[in-house]
C-alpha cells in the first residue's frame, strides 16, 4: 500500500505530466503459488490452500510486461520499493 500511495502522491505533486496513465506496480507477474510461498515465509504454520496455486496468474497471460509503461514511472521520479515478500510481510507485521 505504501508504494501505491507514494506513486499517487508523486503524480499529484508533479508540475506537469506527459502521460495520463501510470503503472505503479513492480510490473512482475506473480502466481497464486508465489503468494502462498510468500505467506509461508511470514507464517510458517500456514497450510491454507489457495485456489489456482499451481497455474500461472491470469495477469501473466493477459498483461505481459510493457517497457513503455515502466518508463513512464521515471517521469514521476517514482519506483516501487516492495516486492511480493515485502508486501506480504508488511501486511502481517504492520
């Protein structure tokens, strides 16, 4: 959440922007299996099943990486700080 808020504030504070749409994510597609592993790093006792943990995330097939969208973040002076492990850890540990 911190990354998204930082990205929105960067856009709001920018005196002028060339684009109207910005990708504030890390632009790395994760699967449900990746999420399950990240959760187990924070909560080793977690045995909860995640639907689709063995198949690729739908976003991987529908939204491949697009370098042009990543370049737009430079216009904001913004780069995400958290990866999936960091997002999960900050969610559970506050």
